[in-house]
């Protein structure tokens, strides 16, 4: 069955409703969360951010001036806390050396330039950079994560060999360049991944079940046990 991305979005929105993502009180929280969520669940990120909030450290300058070992302890719930401390420090070094410590100034840089600069920071890959662009800077840049990759390939909507850039281009070519649309669509795909499109899929309960491949097999060979 042929399906468009618009149809997929409408189905997900009707079944799951608005996701109100990214849950943050400031653009800095979004940027920080984009690093903290690497290789962990969001509930762990929330604990780390709450530690920083309780310590009144949710600002770029406060964390930039904080001794690394203190930051490590505060973000410990997010896992890989030493590595993530280094990555946060690398990102803040960029903010302070290139934008005089102003996150708002950084977020005003044009999309292509900012993306290139973010990708030059050690520890900031495409998914993290694009999360900052979409959710903090509100740019129409589609974020591709593990769930997005899995859902598209299991349904046969894109080749199994497709890489990050190819999947991102698929969305940005077939959808209107709208940051709010990208925000909601990505959040809905993450929700589907959490609930149904797990490593061991729960296809029979999924809103996308009607668009499974004709043979009913949704798990690509590389994901089989």
C-alpha cells in the first residue's frame, strides 16, 4: 500500500494527539537536554535537569563556571556523566568563544552555518545538532533518531541502507518546510517507537499496522535476534 508522509502524520496525530515536545522552560534547557539525552531515556534526563534546577544552575554561564566534577555529580542520573560533562563543556566553550556566552546570539546564526559549526564540536553529532536547530532555534530541520530510522525501514518506506542524511532528506523533500510540523512529527514517531516499534515490535497494537509490508514482516534482517 502506497502511503505519503502527510498521511502517516495525520494518522499518528489523530491517534496520539499533540506531544508538546520539547519539554523545557528555556532554549538553554533544550540545548542541554539534547546532549544529556544521548544514549539514555528522557526520564533520566529529567532527573539530571531537576538537579541543576534545584541548584539554580540552569544557565549557560552558571554551568560554564561550574567545576567539571560538580557538574558530573549533578548530571549523573543521565548516565555517561563524565563523557557528557566533557561534551557540555565543549558546547559551552563554543558559545562563549564564538558568541560571547550568548545562546540567543548563537541561535540567530543562519541554519546552514550553525549546523556546520555545531557539528565541529566534539561530541555533537547530526541528531544532537538537529535537535538544537529544530527545538531550540525553531528551524525546519528534521531530526532523525533510532525510532525514525527503525519505523521507516520496517515499513519499507525507505531503503534499509539509507543513512541519516538520506532519511532526513526524505522528510524534508516530501513535507512542507515547517518547524512546528517537523517538531510534532518527530515527537509522534518517538512516541510510536516507545510504545510499539521496539526492538521486539508490537505491530498489532500500532496505529501504523495497516501500512505494514504485504508479507506482514516488519523487522529488517539486521534487527533480528
